[in-house]
């Protein structure tokens, strides 16, 4: 995923936005995801004609968040695979019995 994003940024996107801009964009995209969640799973009601395909909207907004996360990881030298693996290991070890009843 990170390579695909980098390829697009380098060839079509004309380079990365600054880290601060991408942080703002991550917040924006997270808000868009929250907007869909609030209307599909929460108590908010979509306006007429809005969210005609909630599943597609949800998928797109999750992908938008992932895209910006890939940008931030790429420009700060973070491997999302390594970071995820480390987090998974931590959760497996630290939380081994945490949620057992
Ligand atoms: Mg979006």
C-alpha cells in the first residue's frame, strides 16, 4: 500500500504535502468517516439524497484515511507493516488475558 501511494504521489500527485498539512487532512478524512458512521450506525439521519450507498461511502472514507496514513508514514520513514507487527505483538503479550471473563 505504501509503495502504491508513493508511486502515485511521485508521478501524478506532484509530491507530498507537508506533514502538518497531511495531519490536517487525516483529521478531515477521519471527520468524513465519522460523518458516515454517525448516519449509518449512529443516531444522526442522512439528508435526502445523501449517502445513497452507505456501504460504498464507508469503504471510500476508510480508504481515504488509509491513504493519508500511508502518506504520513512514507514521509516520516515509518513502515506501517513493522509498526503494525509491533503493535500486534504488544497486544498479544500484554492483553493475553485482559478480555477473558
Ligand atoms: Mg474522504
